[in-house]
């Protein structure tokens, strides 16, 4: 992502990075991340990271920053990348926790932990099946395949050449196919879960995509210019 600037400030792996709304300081000794901003209403957040992040903390920081920018775009109708400008201070911790989960899920997909992510989604959303797999076949070539089976046995299967397109197509398939079938039932709890999952997959497809740059989707240029001179 073009937006994030960073430097390794210590041979042991300490990282400092500067984003659109937040600055980051990663400490490898305790595997912790300090997220801070002097902007009014933004308090410092200290996050103890899972052990897996130690393998590539810069990837997580980059995806966390991108997730905050996408969330800011969504909440502001594409008018700012700065999350603090879209929420009241009391909501920052809750929003940050939600965004951090998105970044952790994206980290899993980007670092080969696809099976772990699949199990988490299946359990969290009450699905009968959910699986994303990488297929490397001599005849048909390599591609990603994703399958979801709802609690009422409705299903969608997609395949794409890369992970971002797989997540995007699966999100669209949930909306166009699964949810319509689930709404025909008297109990809509499954369709509500599927709608949340579709939204999550859509956001993640942007986080893991190298070609999606949040700054390009700003409807005004002020925020972008301020960031470039930050």
C-alpha cells in the first residue's frame, strides 16, 4: 500500500510506521503494537498481538492501516481516510477491536493460514461448510476454490485465479444466491449471519488486494493532500 511509511528503528525488529490517521510502534520483545495519534479524540491503544504476528509484523501493520482506511471510507461516504474523524472518541476502542480482527483474518490469508481462517468462519457464522483452498493442478492450472454451505444446505462454489477475486466473488455469490434462498424461510437468523459474512469478505478482498488503494476512492482531495504532507 502506497500510503504507509515505515522504518525499522532497531536491529532487534522494532518498527515505526505512519499512516493516514494512526501511527504505529511495534515492539518485538513483547510482540506488542502501540497505535497512537495526536489528533483530538484519538487515544493511544496498546495491543498485545498473537504469536503468529512475530513472523511478519510489517504485513500486519500494513493490513491494519489499510483496514482503518477502508472503514473510514465506509463510515464517511468516501470523504476521509481518517477513522478518528468518523466516530466519537468513546467508540474508538470498539471500532479498533473490530478492525483489528479484520486485519488478523487478512494476515492469516496472506500468510498461508487458509485452513485456520476457514474453520474460524465456519464456526463463527454457524455454517455447515466453509472452505477456501488453493488448487495446483497440472492440467487446469493453479487457482483458488471457495465453497460455502449454509445451515439450510444452500451452497455457493466459486473459483478464481487469486485470493482477492475469490473473496469478492464469494461475497457477491452469498448476496445474489444464498441470502435470497435463506429469506424464503420463516427464520431469518441464517440470512442475517450471511449478510454480515458477505460484508466481511468484501472488505477483506480489498485489504489483501495489492491493487486496491483506499486513497483513490476519496471523493474529495483534501484528505489525500494532507496525508501526503504528513
